């Protein structure tokens, strides 16, 4: 009996079995989600040629993403995707031609991706599809907090909770301890910059944000934070430069674009 799920070696021989499984499991959503059209791509291209493994991976992830849009069942989406894909293959699929595949890969990496997905998601911030860009932006924020060991992540979450509770002094103290042990913990440094900004220690916040950007060139939040800190210091020239840097990393920051326009116009008056 063929193993299930199929391995890459016997994928072609078991494609009918896989298709049957998916159609039976997802039958209530087949007509609405367009799975028939997507799953048909598993069998052949318009010219009758078999698709390669990458094409099949694109089609399956696109189908699973379409079902997720219908059900909003996050747990099921994660389980089904993880059954067929590892992180390396999902990173590769962020460069797929199929827009549904890029959306699906950006979404699932936001749910389960490690910090190793930072670059792939960062590149999607400039994708030609707006939905891909917005999903990637949200996913990046989740991925940034997954760096480090489990113990370090728990300490980071404690710092973030203190900031949410507006206990900024305590947040800085906890972040200091964490960074003493792990100086390159990027998100811990970013969170400390946020707390320092709230304490009006703008120069120190800028220094932390600058280091964050040196370590993670996709961290648009750090560039944005630097811009606000310079603005508070009445250094509009540096503030404008930082806002432009944030937009260069993430062109989807429309509120930053509008803020930048207001600053530029006020300088001209």
C-alpha cells in the first residue's frame, strides 16, 4: 500500500489518492473556493505536460489558502500546510508566480515561521500584490518576536507586556537584563527603544533603533521609531530621512507618507 501522505518519489503515482482525500475533506467549500480549477493543475498543464514538483506545491498551497479564506479555521490551515511543507519550501514559495501561493506562504509563515523567514517576508513588502504586502507586514511583526531561545522569548514577552501596561521603567530594566546576556537580541533592543521613547530618552531610543536596523535591515518599525525620536528632538532633517528610510523598506506605510508630506510642507511655509 502506498504511504500517505505521499513522498516526492511516489507523488505522481499517488496523485489521484491525494486529490480524492482533499476533495472529500473540503467538499463543502469546493465550488465557492475554486479548488476544482486549482486542483486540476495537479494533473497537467494546458499543453498536456506534467507539472514539476514546484508547480504542484504552488497549486496545493493556493488551494489550502482559498479554503482558509472561506473557513477562517487557522488551526486546520496550519495543520494541513505543515503536513506537506517545511519552512524551507514555504520560503521558496514566497517567490512563486501564483499570487494566491505568495499570499498563502506569507500568511502561514506569520503563524509558524521562525526568524529565518525574516528576509523572505521582508522582500514581500515590495510585492506587486497589495494583499501580499499587507500580509507580509503583519507576519514580519510576529516573526520578529520568535528569535532566540524559549527562555529568551518569554523574557521578551514580559517586556512587551510591561510596555502595554505603560510600565516603561520596568520594561527598560527587564530589557537591560536580557540584552546583557544576549546583546544581539534584535527585538529586545527594539522594545527597549520603544520604552525609552515613552520615557522621553530620545537619544538612547535612537541609538537602540539604529542598532536594530544594522542587525535587521527589514525592520521598518525601527526606522519609523528613529524618525519620531528625531522629530521630538526638533531635528526635522534627520526625521525626514528616517521616514524616507522606513518607506523605502515598507512602501505600504501610508500614514507615514502623509506625515512626511505634512512635515515637508510645513518646512516650505
